[in-house]
């Protein structure tokens, strides 16, 4: 480790920023201001990071602990050059839910998370040495978009399950999230999910839907609840597609940061994937949920123009401190089903729409039969949640959809080019 790894240049006087002025990743403001921006980053990732363990039955404090560890690891592996917070990945919700419905337990799900992390780290090593071009060849935008879309839309039935338990609370939460998003500018508007959950929670408390017994019994200071994974190879088919989602999220994050900072981060894609993979594997080994680079924190960077990695070290420190307060974790665990139903109506839909956005941003031409047929079949498989088991190995809608989209796209493309129905140099069929 170089001696200069934890030294950041002070930006100007460290206190003032003129309009349009940018704090670079290797710079910082004064430590109190840097800590304040770090706290903003924690608040920005709160809503999403906590929703994952709440929805999947994992311990929020344990998950928060591993997001802090993963973030620190990410910053170290990327030598403090790439600003990022690693929060809970939504990609894991569907496979964990599938494991739960098969009554296999959290320890088995942890095994799936750990293996996913190890595979992602392996992809990171390959990308680091072989470059990222082959990812685009295997997963062109039409394929990538479809996989990301079904990860969100596949969860629609679980939204309705929670929504039905307290429809009034769900509606209040959803309306609050929507209104805050359009009524307020800047950071308040960006935190609409967190603030909407707080409004829904307050309403649920007023309606007597929240049970505080566990909070009263929880200690103020203590370690999170760690547990080891339980080996079960039959569930891996449901988790492996998540690797593709994490690849897409990380590559997208690196490119967004590059665009915002005006720096070339292409040589960091491999190390970013590797770092996220190792962080996810460690989280899976210790009982936390899998991690990914967070778009919420890109929002904070966009609004503050502060790209300092020092702020992310502060965010990791805050997250670590909160994870060591069991009472805080117990409060998070009291969020009732109605609130979750309301917020996930938007949230899961938004995950699905990220997939659609990949199509739009990359100008996928759906006039081409290969593109439209591939996407259409995959969406139905994912949304309807096609499921079957082969020799005890379970395949859910996401796993089947991922296999189908890859086989179908590359198979139909090869047949089309062999028969001449698709031109060899067709720019719309990559």
C-alpha cells in the first residue's frame, strides 16, 4: 500500500465551492464538510439498502455492516480513484425470495450470494486482463436490457402480497414517494423513497400497525448477527443470472462516474467488478446481503459536484457505527408490510424500467425480428415466473429468462446470418 493512498489534496480553502466548481476524487474539502457529505451519502443509500434485508428476511444491521466493509474494500482495491458506495443489490431479492418459498432458509440463500460474488470477482479478473469488449459481444443491449427488466418485473407478485395486507398504508406511502419526487428539488427530491417510507411509517404507527416490542428489548451497542452459509448447489441456477445484472450495474456506474468527472475509467472496470465480487462473497459468507455500486450516490455526487473518495470513507465509517447499534436495526425491522407494499410498487417497477432504459439509451431497433422476439419471449417468462426443476436443480423465471435470452438471441442471429435473412454487417443486430 502506497503511503499516499490516504492523502487527499485540499480543494481551495476547503470551505467554499463556486458554482460549477468540482472537487476531484483525489481532493477533499475540510474534514467536517467531507464528513457532512459522507453523511449525505449514507442517507441517500439508506432507503434502498435497508429495503433489501427487510424484504428478504436478512438482518438489516448485518447487511449495513457488510456494505461498510465492501465500500472500504472497493476504495482500497481501486486505490481511492473511483468514488462509489456499495449498497444492497436488488438483483438478489428474487432468488432469495425463491429460496424462501422453497423453505430452504437464509443460510442457503447466503451460499447463493457468496457464489455469485466469487463468480463476479472472476469476471472482474477476466475483464481486467482481457478488456470489457467481450461483455458487449455476449450481452448486447437487447439482451442486457431484457435481463435487468425481468429482475424487477419478476417481483410484481410479492409487491401485491405486501400491498394487500394494509392497502391504506400502501397507498399513503406510494403517494408520498411520488409527490416528494416532484414537489422538491435537489437532495430532498432525490430522497423521495426514504422520506416516503418515513411518511408511510408515521401513518402506520398512527393506525397501530407497528409492533415496538423487539425495539424495547434490543441493546444500544452490540455486534450484528453473523451466520455462515449452508451449501446447496440446487439453488445456484437462480443466483447465477444476478452476476450479469451486477456486471451491468458496475459497468454502468463506472461509465456514469467517468462522464461526470471527465476522467477515463475504462481500465478500472475490471477492478470495480473484482472489488464488488469480493465484497459480495464476504457478505454472503457472514450473513449479509449482496452488494453493488449505487446509483443513489451518483445522484448525491451530481447535486454536490463533490467526487472526493474521502467522503466515501466517511460514509463507510458512519454505516459501520450504525451497524453496531442493535436498537437501530430493530427499528428498521419494524417497518410494516403496507409500507413495503407501497414503496416497492414504484421501486420494483423502476428496476424493470432500468432495463427498458438500456434499450432506449442504446437505440435498440425493435423493427428487427430477432430483437423484438428475443425481448418479448424473455419478458413473458420473467413476469409470469416460469419455473421448473431438473434433477433437483430449481430454475425460476429469471434463471430461465436469462438462459433463453442468451440462447435465443445468439442462436437466431447465427441462423439469420447463415441464411442471409440478416445482413452480415447489420448494425441493428449486434
